[in-house]
């Protein structure tokens, strides 16, 4: 059952921001502003989990190559840049769907 939030129940800065978003017509209610905030946090956490999983798999693959006597080319910074680009591309691909 939905209930209307009283802005007085929120921290002052949160209430002020939410009320400004509603007043600007970006959201229909304070509840909608808060729901969008929660959704954004959930998405950020999902993106972080995906990035970490991708980075872990890259590390596993790299160590496997070393175990097989194959050299891994590039610096740590180069590998992290490549991982970051690939993870961001996967996230962008998923969110575009």
C-alpha cells in the first residue's frame, strides 16, 4: 500500500532536493524521486559487481597464461585500462537493451 511521505520525515537536504525535483516537473512525487534514487543505487551496484567479475576473470586468465609459461604483455595500468573499457562497454550494451 502506497503512502505519501512527509518531507519532515526526511533529512532536510534530501527533502529540499526531492521537493525541487517535483516542483520542476521531473517527478510526480517525492516518493518517485526516492524510488529513482534507489534504482540508480541498485544499477550502480550491479555495474560494480559486473566490473569486478570481469576483472576477476581477466586476472584468472592472466595467471593461467603465466602458469602455462606464456608471457602477459603490457603494464598493469594498460591491463586495468583494457579491463575498464571492456567492462564499461558490457555495461553500456546491457543498459541499451
